[in-house]
């Protein structure tokens, strides 16, 4: 019995364009609600959301039960964190702030068992192997891991072509917000020079035959990224969607009451 097939990886490698949403609420119940929305994938954010390995494991459990394809973004490229994320059952990882081919190679090796890498062998303890109920896990897990490296700085862009030569990197995700900040346009990812850098990077990623990812909440930006070749498209964040809906709902009824009392 082999490791579970990584449906997300296989769909992307087959040429599909997949639409997803960020999960930053750090709450399994809300993750389960999000899974009913129909996105192709959902990303549990461990970089900017208040998540730890236990909260990520809880969300991963409910998302898998719903059939949703799941990605975990870790806070950094620490091999210990990568090992834990894989052991709780993550098969697709997004690693932020990758700025060199050497870093990308080291990150890849952290996701693979020897001899390809140095992932620690503790599958008998791991949810990933269904606690040793998958007898062939150790020999089949590597092929189902999908590694996405996140490039979001000028240094990362300068190293992009060399990062793309690393066979173990399945795709590269461009982070417009951090890139904008590093380029001197903090809070302005739509600044023309920033946007062109993002679109150029996406074109280069796809030309190299890799998965090209990006996150934006701007429909025009999203459309332009898709035209440039982005096939792993983040189009929303649960926190901002919830906050926007709550504020709009309150504003609607507060306005009605204030108009009546005027």
C-alpha cells in the first residue's frame, strides 16, 4: 500500500489551472466551512497566521476529510519544521523567502528521505503513514511531495533562473506584497514596476516547465497573472473575506437605523 496520491500535484503537472484561498483564521471549524466553498485548494498559513504544528494538524485533518487539496505554508525553511509538517500529513509545502538555488536545494532535500535527502525517519509515529498502517510509506512518500518555493525579494528574483534548475522544486510562487516592499513600494503591489517584475517572473517559471503561483485580491491583477502563465492562483484570504463581510453587514443595518432615527 503506497502513500496517498497528491491530487494537487498531479493536476498541476497535468496542466490544470487551480484556484485557491488562504486560511489564516487558525481554526479547524472555519477551515471545514471553507472547504465547502469549492476552491481547488486551500492553504493553511503558518507564516503570518497564529498557527503552530498542532493547529495545522487539526485543520489538515478536517480538510482531508472534506476532500479538499491542502497546502501548508511554513514560517521558514527550517528542516525541523518541514519534517514535522510532512509527518502530520502535509504533501504540498510552500516555503517563504527563498533567495538562492542553494537554499532551494537544501529545502528540497529536507523533504526527501535518504538517499535523496535527509528527512528523518519516524513514520511509525506519524499521521502521514496513518501511524504505520501504510506499509510502503517510506518507499513511496517522496514521489507524492510537492515543493513550492516562494520568491518575494529582489535577491530571489535575481536567483530565479538558478532556482528553476533545481529538479526537486516543483514550482515557484511569487509574493507581490513582500516584493513590492523590497523594491521600495511597500503596500503597492500594483505599482507598474512591481507588477511587471511579477508577470515577468511568472512567464520565466512557466517557460522552465514549473508550477507558477501567485496571490492577489485584485481581479485585474489575477487575470493578468493568469495570462502570464500562473496556474496556482490564490484569489482570497479567509481573514479579509470574513472581516469585509462582517463590516459590510454591520454598516448596512447601522446605516438603516441611523436613517430611521434622523
